[in-house]
C-alpha cells in the first residue's frame, strides 16, 4: 500500500537532494570524475557506498504482484536488487562505458535517465552516448548499429517491434555488450544469455488505478472513450487492457463505447474529436499515457467540453498543470521512473559481475494514483524533484 505522504516526505527530500534538478534535455556524455577503488577494495569507497547500493523502500510491495515477465512468470519486486560494497568496488574499477537510448523526449524519460546517471556515477560508469529512439523501430535499428561501433560495455533501451528487434540487438550481444531493457524484451531472448535483465512498472496495477480514478471522476456511470496505442506494445497493451478489464468487471454502469487507436501521439486529438462527435454523451476519456493525453486535452478544450474528465498515465507538466487548475485532467496513474533508471544501472552491474539474478531477472516497481490532492508530493516520489513552479502555484 502507498504510505502516507507526510511519512515519505523526508525520504523524498533526500532523493531530491541527490538528484538535484533534472536537466531540460539529456546530456550527450556523462563521464565519471571520482577516483575509483581498486578491484574489490572497499577501503577507498566514498562513505555513501560503504554499505553497498540498495533501493529506498518508498512504497510497500502489494499483497500480490500482478506484473509478469516475458516468460509469463511473476516479476521480482525492485528492492531485491542490491550490490555489496565489494561488488560496487569491482564495478567501479572496470571503467565501464554505456550507451543509452531514450524512449522519446519527455519529462518521464529525463527522470529515468537522471536516475540511471545517479547510480552510474556511483558505479563509475561513463555514459558515452545517448540517443532518442522516439518509439521508432527504424530509428532504434540505426541507434543500435551506431552503438555497435562504439566499443561499449553496456547498452540500455526499450525494445520496439519485439518480433524482429533481435535483429538489431544481436550484434551487440555477440560483442559481449551487456543489454538491459526497460519493460520490453525482444522475442526469443533469454535472461543471462542474450541480455542481463529488465525492469518495468506495475503495469496492470496502473490500468486498475486508472479505471478506479475514472469511476470516481464520473460518478461510476456513463459513457467513456479509451484512446490507446494501436498495435503490439507490451507496456501500453497491458496497461490499457487492465483499464478495460477493470471497467467491465468492477463498474457495470460505465460503458466504453469505443476504443480509438493511434500510431503517433499527435493523432490522438483528431481521433478524439471524431469520436466525441459520434458519441456526444461521453463523460470521460482514458488515454494510454500523458503525451497523447495532451493532444486529447487540446481537442476537448477546442470543443468547449469542460464536463469531460480525462484519466491518463505518467506525469507531465501540461497535464499536471491542467489538473492543478481544476481542468479536464482528473487523475494520473504514476510510476517511479527515477528509481527504474537507477535499477537499470544495478541490473547492468549484475551482468558485468556475472552475479546471478533472482528468478528471471525481470523486476517490477510501484505505482500509485496522482490527483490534485497529492500532486506536489507525487512529483517528488516519481521524478525525485519538486513539481514545476507553475504547477505548485496553481495548487495554492
């Protein structure tokens, strides 16, 4: 269960102090600057690493973990990832080089990269290159080909077009590069063989949370639209499916009148406008994640539909500001991108050390509901930094 925010706040402030302010855009290169310890020698480790590296347990694990890995087995809770002081010293002595591919340009991705950078600095990992995959398999193929020419030790990305993604990750794996994935894993890959492991959020729980927030926002009855990513995408398919399943099983008076699929985020608004013309009595709209939700928000506002409530996933300044101002956005299902980025560095360390992973080396992390009432604290917990000032001002 999500602990009381006033209990969490001191921990969150510490996290924010570690991270500092997230950059507006990712830097091309982040190189380590501290002296590293000799292999296995813990005597020269900084004080903060004398006990190794672990996660702060900000949210208690659920009674039942609903997230499953690529093989269908239940994922491992993220706090099981840890490194001993000796393991930290060994990794720091390796002077590892990392290639990092962003999913797209977003505040979520910046927080994810910032979390990785925080752990990478502690582990003396140099982020030798960053690129933006922009949810495009063709772009990702080119990015991985470039990474293959850079003498990297570690590459971390979210794989796209999982049926064929192995084609562009295989050359890296054959070079001995340690692959760490965010949520999506290429079909046919086995942890400990082609890749080290992966971390994701509580995908199904986020869909359930979205359904619950939708029901609360519209009074548990009425017509709603579901605006979703079209095609095969493990992350959004799981979250969207959980939303629809929960509405159907838990809220019989809510009807999803139509599912609108989009390929690119900016198409979501056009699809929404057409569906609202077709279904003028719609009271709520669910959107797969916050970037297309902004397009949907613009469409709703252009039609002067102040009555419609929007539920989406992943924090974003525009969506958060609208919610803070009492607009159409009524709730956001939120995960912990900063800590997931941090976890990707720890998984990479397992790979270079040859350290056995728990189970299938597929980890899951918490999620929670963000509403206007807890929005400021949600930023600290999710991104590790305070909410934008304009959002804080709107909450006053």
